[in-house]
C-alpha cells in the first residue's frame, strides 16, 4: 500500500509540477597559441576572439600560450582532449599534423586548425584572406615611400607568407610602379629581438617603409627609431610606433569563433575549409596614421569598398614572377588552390624563397 501511494504521489508530481527547461549544452573550448598572448600580434588577436566566446552563456574557455610546433603541441592537444573539451582550436600552421593525429584518437571532439589545409571527419581548417588587407597596406606603403624601397620582415617561406608579400607588392606597384620590396626571412614567428634586427638590416639598405609578417612590434619600433614609416600586422600597432605606423592588416576572429561554437552546440558542425575575407569581417585594415594624406586614404578606401562587396581581383593576370615568367595569364584570376599553394615571388620582390 505504501509503495502504491508513493507511486501515485510521484505521478501527481509529474503532472502538476512543471519540469525545469533543459539548459543549453555546456561547451568547453580550448585554444593553443604559438606565442604569448601579450605579443600584441597573432596570438593576441586570436585571444580577443577567445574572450568573445568566453562571454557567451554556457561556454567556458582556456588556452595554452607559447606552445612550440611539433611534439609539444601534440602533448597539449592530447591533454585537452582527455579532459573532454568539446572544441579545440590550434592557431599555427605547424600544429596541423599534430592535430590530425590527435583528432584520429578522439572522434567525439571537434578540432579546428588555423592556416592549414588538412581535414578529417572531426577536424576542419580555417583562415582569412589576409592578402586583401595586405594589398591595401601595400598601396599605402607605395604611396608613402620616397626611396621606392620597401622592407618586409618575414617569418617562414610558406605559401601563406609568400602570398601576403606578393599581395603587398602588387598593391604598392599599383600606385607606384617603381616600388620594390626587399624581403628578409627570420625563420621565427615570434622573436622580438630578431625581428627588430631584421628590420634594421632593411633600413640600412634604404628601405623607408617597413612591413612585416611577424608577431611582435619589433619592426615597428625599429622604423620609428630610424625616423621612417611602418606597416604593422595582426593588430593595430600604433601605440608601439605612433610616429611611424601608417596602418596594419588586422584580424577580427570573434564572429567566426562564435559561429563555430554555435554549430558545435547545435550538433550541426561539419568538417570543411573556411577561407573568409573583408566581406565577412575577419580581415580588416587598421585606421590610418595622421601622416597618411587624404589622397592615399581615398584611393585605398575605394579599393576596400570593392573588396567588401566580394569582388576580389587582386591576383588577376597578367602576373609575372621574378624571372619574368607568366604565372597568371591575362584575363585569368588565380584560383584558391593556386593562392594556397603559392611558391613564387612576383616581379618587384628582391629576395629569395629560402
């Protein structure tokens, strides 16, 4: 009798007392950075995106910074996956193979790799068309140089960096056909001292605008100390060189990271490759420094307006390489596959691919 009464009481509870609505799925997200988040560059920009999703309801994030590419990154990914992270972002090209290996061991975890090209059923990749903003910054540099010699401090000779250099050169020569760009490789993503010294070597051969594909503001500081101009990268680096900084190609990852988190939360995420540009808001151009004339601002803004509509003709032919050979014929537009695998310098570059 007691059991029967308890059963009736439980049934009454179900019918009369409404159940609390199911909470949104809790999402645990991890980030892996190749440099410190205080680098004012690449990792800082990604971490701003992390902070944006950390503020979302039912989302918790964590990160590990200054993780070397290779075995060390694999260890960090394994640690996150074993702690039941739902989503892991690895934000450096050299993390790609390590992530692919770990993804195969944890099929229920979603892995996202930035700047690479390999995928798996539970691993996608993503990047931004930074070459668009590189082109615009090249227009600024080409319009501001007095010596027609621009310097470019570059990290590694991989397609991502080569593509950016080429876009910068094409932009510079679109407004100043006499402009040439000297390239120095540092073989590092983040080494402030090395990057600053590399910039100084370019200044010593007459460069009066210094650009970079590096994570520290070292090249910006070198330019200001020399009394010439600079183009930053990743973030607005004005505070580090206010007298030199003309503008910078910058990243805004917040919207994309929010989108991926929601896809994982709803269970609709699918593996693939995302490559967005200025139209989608991932790639931007930092505000102009006060030294940039209105004529140059207007010219750059007009080109930026085109890119914002989705029209992208930056790598339209004819484009010749350093040896004068046609790489993109007249009337043709380089395909995404050609851009992602770019291994040549365009005319106007002084430097080697080593």
